[in-house]
């Protein structure tokens, strides 16, 4: 049983700018796992922060929680031109992830936003909601990664044919995303290498999503392409940040070297992503089972209640 006082303590850690960013991330993911109105309220408060990376992750977590009580704050972020494009994009994606048809009109409105990453995200979210409606409200199938994806995986299983769709820039973006998630679910070296080719094509939004998917796949074959994309200074910071996070998830020695090389990158979102990714690597190398350890940090090991069970 988690008390309101514990949720408040974790929330205070999230919104405290004096805390190291990686500690705030751990608090955020703890709140995401706990869920409920208090967790949503604390996550929503942090959108006033000056870290685009943190705000991007706030929106992502609210979408993954799939709680309609988060819709008003996400709509506010999407509408706010003062928020960074990567934050507004993630708010649009989160609205699509929640899956409530009530947001269809607002997403259609921003599908022609002058910021291309926001517009493309809202177009994808509209297509996802339409796809759900075509299924009569039946929820999207849960894949092996337990994430709510911006597009359902394609039914095709042949890696070669999926690669063709992924890399065909004449195809609708929604179809290419469906191929992307089908390749992720297929797994293995061939799929990882096909996905890595996507780091060189398409829009910044598309390349950013490829980086995210490679982080989920965690295949060693993706390390060199991700490190190369992170090193490309001409690349969008939105893409480079996602490549850094993917390297943190893979957590091989070569990943550590690439992340350390960009720990002082001129782009704030990139260097912050490297810092958080290095913390993830340290966690992977340590004895702790759960990265979202906000409750464990509150409850002393001796004489305390047992920690909450790990996320499924």
C-alpha cells in the first residue's frame, strides 16, 4: 500500500530542480508505475520546468498511463507555442496513446501545425485513433514490449518486405511506422540492421522514432549506427537525444564510450540525455532490479514495509 505522503514525497523530488536529473527521472517513472490522480497531478506540475528533455518524458509517461484525466494538461502543452517542439510533439503522441476519440478534433487541428514534428505526430495520432475506431473500440493488442505505440505493428512478418516499407519515403508515414514496430517485434540482428538504416532517412520525427525503437530492441548490432547518429552534429537534437537514450538502454561498453564522449555536448537536450543514459547503464550494471526506485529510496531497508512489486 502506497500512502499519499509517499506519493507527495516522490512528486516533490520530481519537481525539485535542485535534484539531479537522473533522480527526477527515477521519481517520474515511479509515479508512472503508481498511477492515479495524485501521480498525474505531480507529473503535470513539472511542465513548468526549463528542461525540454524532462518535459518530453513527462508527456510520454502520461500517454503510457492511458488515463483520460491527463488529457487537459496534454492538450494545454500541445497548444502552447512556448513549449519546445519535442515537448509539443510528445504531448500529441500521448493524446493518441490514451486513445480517447474526444481528442480527435484537437489532433486534426494541429495536424497542420507549422512545426513539422508536431504536425506529423498529430497526423499519426489521428490515424491511430481512426484505426482504433475501425476496430469498434477494441483496444490495440499488447506487444512484447508492453508499450503503447504511436502505430500498431504491421501484420507482415517478412523482415525483408518490412524493410522495404520502412525505407520507402513515398509510403504514408503511418505505414512506415507500422513496419517499424513490426520489425521491432520480429527482433534479431536482421531486424536491428534494417531499423538502423532508418536513422539515415525520413523526417527528424521518423529518425527519432527509429532511435526509440532500437532502444527497446536492445540489440548490439544497433550500437555503431546509434553512436554514429549521436555524433552527427548536423543531425536534429531530437534524434540525437533519442539515440543517446537508446545507447543507455543497450548498455554495452561501446555505449558507455559514446555517451561519455557527448556528456558535455553543446546541445542541452543531448548532454542531459547522455547523463540520464549513463545512469541507466549504471543501473543495468548494478544489483538493483527496478530503475523506478522512488519508493525504495523512501523506505529504509531495515524494518520497513517490503518494496512495491516490479513493473510487469
